[in-house]
């Protein structure tokens, strides 16, 4: 591994491992609204929000930590009235029940949600009007202050900030986030072999330990209390096994998070659910196999980096379920923990991507734990199969290629070519 590859991996880790209180799509809407309010400098009287279809889909039913309310209009009001954008993905933490009630009432009367005319998967445009008139004796609202913020491509990636029509920040929407933030590394590539080398040479695993600790709190919450569908409490046929405990570790965390538990998640590749899905199955397997902390952290690092490696070839938001990518990463981490090298990890990832990749996303909601259960189950099978002499794909079959890179390219092609019809169809169905 060369220096640029190491820098690329470290840069991706910094961008992809983020603490998030609540589902990342509602948070992104709240963040854009909070930035607009900060720019406006006064209490808004109305808010207009334009969202891409994927944002509308993922913000419709996701639980908000500590709140009985859901929906894009609610989080837009909550962000604009009370949230501090400087807190990033944790800006909704600690808001009171009274603040939520006020925000909900405001949202019912003064917030408008529209479908944005954009091809971007992640697009948020928030325009808010103030009530302080700039012209004496004027009774219309057209002369009042206005602020607009556009977030696109990344959940907190601001492209435009305007105050009264004058741009304060204006970055071309055609510029990719990674190109604008680190142009020198945009063309640097790495492989699963490089991931293994990075993990071998790395000395600082504090971020991976933090991911385990944060996500384990959510898992414990889902295990000890009733949240969502309580998927994690199910052990097939009443038999608690290593397999069922690994699945339960992830599904309990997702159930709690998607139903509004007031605990943060360590998000990976833009999603708290994906962070939970990639870290906790590996961590639970480590406990089952009585692995020490060093070996556990290395395995979790392999899993997280494998998920990031796959995801960088796909859209930030997609009609394909993100649990697939996260569970593929988990399978790589589990393969590593069982003594496999990078070749075994690649086989495990191939097995996952060749099986559950067709699972589509119909929004962030309480039933996400069911999809996580399916994906983690496959990840366990995939890792175990990869450690055998015959249980892996080594020739072109279906969408799979002889090599992992080819399989990922095929998935990216499928995602791109099917995006519009799938996104439109799913959005049409869930908004009826």
C-alpha cells in the first residue's frame, strides 16, 4: 500500500464514520433548515422544502429520537426553530418535548414539502421567510428577509447559501463532494487486499472502538426493551444460538433506532442502520469466539472499510437497500475473524452481493430490521461458505464476475440504469 492509498482510506474513514442521533435523512433536512435559520437570523414565519424522491422516501416514516412525531415537515420545522447546525449529525439530540410540540404545530400550518426537479439522489432545498419587514409601513411578506440553503450529494454537503437572493456560498452542483474536498485523492484506488494491509499496519483503532460502544448501546436498548417489531427478540423455534445472537445484535439496534430511541448511532456510509449492521455482527461473533480486543477491533475495521470500499462505487442514496452493502462488509469482517485472508474476504463479499443485492429500499422505517435480519443471515452464510474449498463464486454467473471489482461494477450499472423507474415507482406507491 502506498502513501496515497493510505491517505485515501483515512479520508474515507473520516467522511464515512459519523455519530448520528436519529435517521440520517431526517437529520439532513433538519440540518439544512437549521443552516437556513442561522443565515436568516430571525424566527421564520414559513418554510418551503424541496426534496429529491429518495429524501422524501427516507424521511416519511423514520422515528425521530425521543419524539412521537415523524415526517419531513416536522424535522424541517424542528431544525429551523430549535436546532444548532454546528452540532452536525447530533443536532436533534436533547430537544425537549415542548419544543417538539411547537415544531409540529408550526409544521402543520407553515411548512410546505415539494418534490424537487432534480436527478440527484440526495437533494434538499430549504427556503425560509422571516417576519421582520425591511421596508417601513409595508404590509406584504414579499419584502421580508429570506434565506435559502441547498444540501446535495452528502447529508451535510452545502452547495448554496443565499440571503435575500444574494449568494453567500455557491458551489457548482455538478461538482462531486470528494472532488471539491480532496481533489488530489479522487482518482486514487484501493482494494480489499489494501484494506487488510491498512488494518495490519494501523495502530489507532479508537474510532472503531467508539463505533462498537455507541452501536452496542442501541442494541442493548432494543434487547432489553420493546421497540419496533422486536425482531431481535426472536430466536427461531425458541432456540438461542450463535447464529441467532449475531442476527439479534444488529436487528435489536435497528429496531430501537428506527423507532425513536434517544441514543446515537455510529453511522457508516451515510447511514446509522448501515453502521449498526456492519459493526455489531462482527462484534457479537468476537464475543462468541472469545476474541481479544485487538483482534475484535481489527475485524470490525476490515468490515467497515470493506463496506466503504463497496459503497464508494454506488450512490449515496439508492433504491437498493443499504443493508446489503453493510452486511457484505460484515461478512468480510467475520471471514477475517475466522482466520481468512483478503481472498476469503473477497469471496464472502461476492457471496453476499450475488444473493441479496436485489433487495430494494422502500424508505427508512420500523420494518428495516426485517431486511437487516435477512442480510446479516446471508452474511453469516457467506463468510462460512467462503472459508470452504467450494463455497464461493469463481466464474461469471448471473450478475457476478470472476472478480469482486467486476461484480461491483455490474451492480453499479444496474443501480444507475434502473434508478429512475424504481425510484418513481416506489415513491408513487408509498405516497398514495
